C-alpha cells in the first residue's frame, strides 16, 4: 500500500466520515481491521486519509458498521474512487494547502452559499480587487506568490462559468460594496462585475443595507458548500491562522439556520441590484 504524503481535503473528509461510522458502530480500529481482514495500522491509515480503499472494501466496512443509508454510502464510494486532478493541482507547492482544498470543494459542490460583510466574495472578485486584497498584508507576499494567488482566485470562477454551473447564493453587506480596496476606477469595475454576474440564473446576490435595524449577525461570514447528500455538506470560515473546514452534523445544522436567518433580513435580488447600481453610479 502506497501512503499519501499529503491527503487532499476531499480525501480527509472521506477518512473522517469512515471514522465516524466506525465509532457510531461502537467498534475499535482493531475490530474493524479484523472484519476487513487487514491490520489495525491500515485502518488508522485509511481513517487519517493516508491510504485509500476500493469500492468493495468501503461497502464491506459500511455493512459491518450497519450503515443502511444507501445514498450516503454511494456518495462515499464516489469520493473513494474519484481520480480527479483538477486545475488547482498546478498550485500545489506554490500556495497554502487550504487554497487547493477550497477550490476542490467548490468543484464538487452541488450548491454554494456565501455570506460576507467586509469583502466581495472570492469567486465574484475582479482581478484588480483580488490583487489589492492580497497585496495588503504584512509581511508582503513575494511577487510570484501574490500573482499565483490572484490567478488561483480568478480560476475559481470556473464553477460559475462552466457548462453546468453551480447554483450560487450570496449575501453581502453594503459595507463590502462601499469599501474601496483599490481606487475608484477598480471599485466601479468591481460593482459593474457584480451586476453582470447577478444577471445569470444560477447566481443570486442579496444585500444587507446599512440602515437595517436590529442586525447583530456581522460575525456570521461563511462559505457553505452543499455535498451530494446533506451529511457531506461543508462550511468554510476564515480565521486568524487560515481557513477552517467544518463538517460535524450539529455545526452544519447551525450554519444552515444561520444562513437562512441572514438571508431573511437581506434585500430581495431586484432591490439588491438597485443598491449595487446606485453605488456604482456614485463612484
């Protein structure tokens, strides 16, 4: 068995789900290994994403773990047998791993929902906007990495532009629309891009206006990626030390509710377009 040096986010998620199934069945790694006819270290390697497993072995494990959710097991099989090497792999070794994991997550997502308060969501950023965001940090990024981050962010648009685009729902605060991370020309172009993208049927942009009373949800920024089944949804949140990928059932349920709560107080798409258009004219 060849061990992986660096499992991808998708491989780690599969590993975590297999560990959860085993623990829910009340089996130790040694007991699971005996049922599968392998060693306990091999189960450990599978459950840490260092080793893969075949469809046959995965279905045997699911049966031993008494998992009768066929749709869920089928989704796990698809993850285990996926051999996709997406465009993001060209950035391995150039960018931090979470950049690659986010692109992989978006590629496989059945839907994307995003809430942002201070920045335009990544897949909707123009090149000038993204470059200004990445350039404003201390210490400054080397030129090569800064440009690689900008290219990577622009390529993330693929999920919105491909033949079968991913449904994308965005809630953005008016503050993010007004903050000029670059000059007026670039800010005007960014707002114009939002208007263009929002015309697509698969993209919905809603705005939370400054004058909304009783809004205390500014800490609820998130990217919510839908999986093939709800159990395989994922939430991504930015933190001081990088992106955090959240996938426990309880937390996913909480973030689903939080998204709908924020969405409910935002302006309808038509009124949101009016706000964006008005701000663009004011620049």
